[in-house]
C-alpha cells in the first residue's frame, strides 16, 4: 500500500492506495504557516483516527502546488514512516511529452491530472480541475501536453466579489432553479454556476477547434459535480482523478 498526498492551495488530500484501489481518503486544510513538527503531529493524529498504519506504507508519492508546505510535509512523512517521498516534478517519468514554452513551470497537479486522464480515458482529452483555480488542460491525440487555460476558481471569485462590494453577500455555490434569477443571492448563484458552465463550454469549443477534433472531457475538483452538470458538453466527473494519476506515476517510477 502507498500513501499519495496531493497538496492544493485550499486542501491537502491524503489517499491510501492498495494495488490501484483507493481504500481511504482524508482531506485537511492547507496551512502555509505550519511547521514540520506541526504537520508531523497532524499526520500522526490522522493516521490514528483513520486507522492508517504508518509502518504499512511501502512508499509515499507527493504532488504539491504550495512550495512552503512541500518541505514540512516531506519531513513529517520521513519522521513518521522513514520513507523519502517521491515528488512529482522534473525528472519523473510520466509518459507524456510536455509541449509548452517552459515545461519546468507546469504545476504538478496539471501533470498528474493529464497523465491520469490520458491513461484512464484516452486521447485527445481535455482535463478540467475546479478547485481554488479553475484549469483546463489539453492532451492531444499523440499524448502531448499542449497547454491550456487558468482562471480564478469559482469560490475564490465570489469571495472576492463579496469582499469588494457593499451589498453582495457571501453565497454557497449551488445552481438556482433558473438562469434568469429574481433575487440577489440567486443572481449570484446563476452567475457562479451557469456562468462558469457557459465559460467551460466555450473553452471546450475553442480548444477543440484549435486541435481540429473532438475530445473526451474529464473534470475533477471540489466543485466539478456542481458545475459540469450544467454544461452542454458531455463531461465525465472523476473525483479521484489526481489520486489515480499519482498511483500510475508511482507504478511508472518505482
């Protein structure tokens, strides 16, 4: 069994994976202020509470888009398990040719998501990740990572909107009954859900037009199911896409 750790800007996801099967998933809040000792205590408590045996892990793989957290987590894992994390990044075999201006700047989560989508869903494929940021990345028919688009995440955008205005409140992200809403909160929800869905549909159209072919579309991230159900394209939701991608990368690099 391995431990896969996906460090995002909002949450850290820990997944226990046994022979490709995800058997346990725990999410905790990402905190850039915590030290290695604090993460060690937190992970120890999680292992105890969720019956994870630190001695049972054969290996640990980590993907991070939050550099201040990467080092403390690697140290915490080393203290608790004696294992040096495999870190997704330059030098790791992915089986995916990255065709962008500077391959070294591509974030680990985009690599993991692209590899997982290519392996489990085939190519060409567009990968959507609706988290703190909303990203759309394209893997072409040859398995080349071609780039994509990055936008502010839905929650981030609407938290900023509420903070920057006098009359607009904080809202939960859920679809109202109709697009043409008749009160302030539902108007904001309409923009958040239907507006984002329309943006995603438009991006897919433009990306497919540039490629000259239709693509499979796979979505992951905390808001994926709420948003893509309102899209007009056929989109597969895979909440465990990144964990499955990390398992695949582990197998390819062990």
